[in-house]
């Protein structure tokens, strides 16, 4: 069962999709896993729903806690929505309780230097807290870039053209529960202008590279036995997400190519090659069952010195 905030507007849509979801409070005595979603995406509700659909297929009771950066005002999502359903991350961090999982989403901030991000120092506080109070943290896209910079001073590099579409990736190290029952190759949606230097990733003893791609660079890495996971792509993306981004950029007059291998026969009118869904469901299933719910992965303080 997936427990959402009370009266959440996504509930009817998720119920129609067949998801086992409710906005009621968990019954006392039930073993409920608490996952914080620190949502940095512009369209908050849409990003939430993609994650709900990934997490909702797991036969585990999960209580979702929606978090926002403290002290910000919002334009792309109504402020009333944020005030109703989201809690300032500073408030969450001030509580004495621990959390089973934390998801730090992507954000449209790749063009900025990290120090120009208005909540950069606040994000340092979030990651310090995660090392003490969270069993497993999943960092997605810009969240992965930011966390690898903070923890290990691993840099981002601007690409000549936008990496946009479905790119076939290689599983280069599958000896971890996170990749249980994964194929050797899989296509993953990518939408960004930045990448990593592979040598910077593999040179860090604490970081283990799991999935790689020749063009887009390292895709998935893990540190400290799963206390932090870094996923640079978007296995959670809904079927039409890249089509939406493509049409949006066209409407803005931007120089944007059609997403690679995304449209059937490369024809936007022919539909989408929705080939990553099963891998996305499996990825979130493995993360929740093998890490979030793994009581052997104890929530103990990690004394890590930040590099940035």
C-alpha cells in the first residue's frame, strides 16, 4: 500500500491505474516504510506521479513524505499546492526520527554553476542529514550530479549537443542487489546537457560504477553499500515525457533534435517506443526491497568529509 498525503489530487488517477494507494493514515502497528521525496522538479505533481507509479508496484507499505527546500516561493507549481502537501526539508530534518528512504530528484539547473544554485548550501545540510538519518538515498539526474559533487568533488561537463532520447546502456557490474534480474543491456531515457568523466568516477574508492554508456557517460553508481545511489538517467519517466519536452522546446524555437530512438520509426505521429518501463519498475522494486526495507542496512552515522 502506498500512503499519500491527505486529499492528494493524484489519488483518483492512481486508483484508476490500478495502484494500491490511499490517502488515509497507516494503521498503528503496521510496518510502514517512510520515504521522503525531495522534489526539485518544476512540475511537482507530474514528477511525483511518475515516482508513485514506480513505487506502487512493490508489495510494501510505504508512507510518502513530500519535501521542499525551505524558504522558497514557487512559480511553476501553485504555492497553495506546495503549502498544502509539502513540508520544508528543514522541518523534516529537525525531527528525531529516521527515514527508510530519500529520493532527491532532478532539477533544471544544469546550466548553472553549483554555487549559483540558491539552495546549494541547504543541499549540503540535506546530505549531512541523510548520512545520519536515512537508510538509503536515491539521487536522480541533477540530484546525482549535485550529490557526487558534494561528496567527492566529481565535476560535471557540458556536452556539445543535448543528450536526448533512449540510449542503450551496458551493465558493467551486476554483483549488487540493486541490479538483481536486470538485463545486460537496457535503454534508458536521457535528457540533459551535462555528463561525467568516467575516470573521475572510477578513481573514487567509495564509488562503484554499475551501468555505463559510451556516449552519455556513467549512468548508475553506488556508494557505502547502498546508503547512496546515483542514477543519472530517468527510468521513472512516463511514456510521453520526452515527447512533451520535445514539443515544448520546439514551441520555444530552440534548436532541438528528435529524441534518439524514442518515436516509432522516428515519427512523432507513430507513437513511442516505451521500452524502459519494465526496467524502471524492476529498478525501484530492487531499491525498495533490497535497500529501503533492508534492516541489515543499519541507519548509523557515516563520518564523511564533504569535498565541496
